[in-house]
C-alpha cells in the first residue's frame, strides 16, 4: 500500500504542476533553467532518501520528485520537439524513446549492482551527486540549433556524394 500511495503522490503532484509550469516555461523561454532546476531537485530527492527513516519521509520525497519532474520534463520535450526534422518526427521520437528505454534499463541494472556492492544509502548519495552534476551541465549547455539527427543525415548525404564520385 505504501508504494502505491507514494507513486500516486508523485503522479498527482507532477500532473497538477506540469501544465502551469510548462506554460510558464514556454511563455518565458526558461527551458534550460527549468531543466536544470528539476534535475538538481531530483538529485536532492535522492539525497533525501539517504536520510529517510519513516514512510512519511518517502511520501514527502515523492511529492518533491513530482515537482522536479514537472519542472524538467516539459521543457525537455519542448526542446527536443523543436529540433525534430520535418517529416521524420515519428522516427526521431522513436529513437528518443528507444534510447530512453535502453538507458533506463542500463541505469536500473547499474543501480541495482551499486546497491548490492556499496549499499542503498551510498548508492543514492552517489547518484544524487551525478544528477546535480547533470543539472549543471543542463544549465551551462548551449542549445543546438539543429537536431542531432540532422547532422547524421548530413553526414550520410556527404558520404553518399563521395561514394558516387
């Protein structure tokens, strides 16, 4: 029951907040800042799990996690969408979803291994540090003007032109 309630708290908070936060981010153009803030907050949630001793702590951390995801996800999706190649949107979204799924699977395997090797608290602390480093990377990153797949397509065109010579 506790896991279900914690998950419900996360999903409700995220669902309630992501619409107004996404609208604000779109209106103000603060995508990088929202992504960085959400990612940093997610890292802090992981640190919180290191110190959680009661189920109410988990519920609070899941609520904060909902805020974090509501901050980070819509601007990321908007940024990704704005860099899709016209006529290849479905394919490029499927590339994203495939890589996201594979990355999630690898992360779960690595996380499980870390917990087995160094323990729950240390693993969550380490991953929290990595998330905060990731938040700094979001904040300082230059937003690309073209999609990454655009560069792949351009490379493929150049190679085909070279092969025709």
